[in-house]
């Protein structure tokens, strides 16, 4: 079959033929029915809108509404209103983001305790071993900062009450260097050689090169050789 | 200026807005993986040249109300992505063959992956609205709320149309059709773009009631023309298979008019045809209908159903003109305002 024109008639309707200048009274019955039906539907359609916030207190009448034209020009209050609202929005966002940034910083400061050392059982590394043998233990390093960090653990000289010393060089850490991701922990094994060390209690610290605030107290109990097991 | 020149001017402006949106959309969709089973499909429909009426309407309205294209580009991308998501799922629901001159996505790749690509587009459509930087938190939240509201209305409208087809509802009046397309088409095609464009352009100060009315009339004119083009358009320009709406049993204005004018025998044949077109998979086929889609189009011509729809659409367009002047009463003259106004006759004159 041959196809009709889009309106079912032979003559095409050019764009703009039907415009705002066509008087409403010139509408055909079908056109009028379209207009009336659409108008009726729109009434119900608008009722479906529940997007608008509930009305608040009515603002007082704007005295600017009664203002006379200035030099023949109406003041562009609508435009001014948009500019002010936009500026207030930007300012509100700025305040909010500043506050959030400050709060994040405070939160980080409260939560961050830097890099800490402990024994896994508290703030004292307790080692023991028989004289002439070895004492071993574990040192934990906790990174509570937001940056990746690393440190080289080392043992200070351990001293007893009578001035005897277990030299720092007697200690070995494995691994020698600890690298830690933000908010992560890692550990190293420490081994202290007790050759030529008199029985007794020795005290000192584990420190970490590169981490000046990290320190873990150490208590080393050296038993007499006959206690060696 | 001649009518043809007016049409080409409007389409040139549509092309500019559409191009801006498409570029932003492609930036947004590129470099996503997995490409083979998902993002290649997701990028397919957006890469096919559409008219871009929705983003153009949004961007132009934003400019008319004093805003900039940059402020509204995110929502323009969002509505275009949502539109493409709807198209993929509509094509599956209707088992359509063509979309924008090429095979539909489910015909090319199969229904399961096409459904998933449509889901992905619907989710991706939300993302451009989450960047509050260009608009500020308050306005961004408002635009997102409007988006969810629009999606809800559209899906509700689509459900009603599918339900009418499944239950073979035939006792319908033109006003039922207008109520249907108000939900399934107008919200996302014209009402949301206009409302959001005005909201962004005016920083949330514009009154939206008149805008909403105008959006309904404009969208109704768009859909009436779309339904007509499906019957008598140029398939190359229109981009979809002609008479698809009849074969799918869509309740168009022409069909509703025909059902009210046909003889008793003709109506019986029509109802049988529609029952078969909209049958559910669990319902066995009845006897073959005595009429086919071409025969129904002949009846529509015979009973001047197309002429009725055109005239009816002109009445709706008259209402659109009236409401445009309410909606844009406080908006100073500008090319973007003029473009939005020119879309009213364009909706009934367009050929694609």
C-alpha cells in the first residue's frame, strides 16, 4: 500500500504553521478536545508532585515588588536573588567542607599515636635465657599514622644494678628493617647472645632508628648456667 | 524564514547540545572493564546518534534561567544514560528489531547480557549526579531527589502500558492515553529536563509548577508525534521498524481512536489481533487474527485516525504555547529561551 503523509492527509504540515498567533477560537473540535483533555490531565498530573518541600511561614511582602522602575528599567531582582542564593550555597558548602576537613584532622590526631613498639603482651619486652646461651623474643611495631613508614630496630646496652652490661652488639633483629603500611602492624624477632654474661636482671630499651619517639622497655633475666635447659 | 529552515535551525542547535552531552558521556564511559561482556554493550546505544532532545532541553533551559552548560552537563549525561537504559529494556520488552537504524542490543548480543547492560546504564546514570562540586550540596541533593522521582514515575507508567497490553485493555479514551504518556514519557523526556534545567539555572529559586505543566504538554506532543512516525515515518530517518507499535499492541492515540470508530466486525478483529500481540507466555495462542498490522494501518487511514491524532496533538501544542509563556514569564529573551519555545512546533513537525 502507498503510505499516507504523517497526518494521514496528502498535504504536509510545515513547522511553525501552528503557532502562538493562531487564535484559540480557531481551534477545530478535535484540536479543542486535545487541549481540553491535556488541561484536565495536567490538573491531576500536578497533584502527583510531591517534590516541593512543605510550605513554611509565608515571608512578608517584598517592598521591592512595589518599587517604581528606575530610569525606565525594572531592577532585575530575580537575577540578584539567583546570585545571592548561589553565593550562599557556595558559602554553606565552604563552611561544611572546612568543618569536615577540620573534623577529619582532629579525628586523625586523636586516633593517631604515631609509631609504637610493644611486645605483643604489653609495654615491656621480657626476655630470659641461661648464661652462655641465647634469649629470644618478639617486638611488634604498630603504625597508627596515615603514612607508610619504616624503622631499623636496635637494642640499647642492657645494664644490671651492679653495673654489669649486656652490650647492644649482642642483639640481632630479624628482619633488620621493618616497613609498615598505614594503620598496620608488623613484627621482628630479637635474639640476644648471652655468652660471658653473668646471671642477673638487665634492663634497657628497644629503639628504632628513624623513629625517634618509639621505645620499648626491656627486662632480661639471665639464669645461671646450671639452669640452662 | 521557511519551515524547513526553522526545522534545520532547531536540529542544528539540538546537534550542538547533543554533541556536548555525547562527548561528556563518552568520557564518562571510556576505559571501563570488562569491555567484552558489559561496557562494549553499555557504550553501544549512547554511541548511536540520537536526537538528544532531553539533554538539549535541560541545557537550554538552564542557560535560559541564567546558568551555564558546565553546571548542567552532569545531569544532562545522567538523563541520557537513563534514557539509553530505558531503550535497551524497552526493546527487549517489545522484542524490537531496530534502534537508531541498527539492530537492537538484545538482537545483537542476546537478551541476558542486554538486560545486564541496561541495568548497568541505569546505575551509571546516578553517578554524574553525585558530584556536588558544580552545583553545591543543596542543589545537588535536590536534583538527585528529582531524578529518583522521575525514574519512579517513568517505571510506573511503563508498568501501566505493559499491563494494558497483557490484559488486552481496549476500552480506552484519549484522556487515558494522555495520563499514560504523562507518566511513561513526559516525566523523563521533558518534565525532568525542564525542571532540573530551571532549578540549576535559577539556583533553586524558579517556580516549577508552570514549568511542570509546560513539560507535560511538550512531552505529550512529542509522544503523539513519535507514535505517528512509527506508522508513517521514513524508516531510515525514524530508525526503528515501522508499524512496530501496532504489532506490539501499543495503545496509541490512533489505535484508541480506531477502536472507537471501527465497525463491530472490524473491532472484533482488532481486539483479537491485540490479544495475540499482548499475550502472556503462559497463555496459548488463539486462532490467527483476521487482520494484520498493514490492515490496521489501512483502517486508521480510512477512519482518519492519523488526522485525528495530528489535530489532537495540535490542541496539546496550543496548550504548550500557553503554558510556555507562564513558565518562562520571568526569563528574559535569549537564544536558549527561543530554542525551547521553538521545540513546541518541532515536536509535531519532526521526521525522526
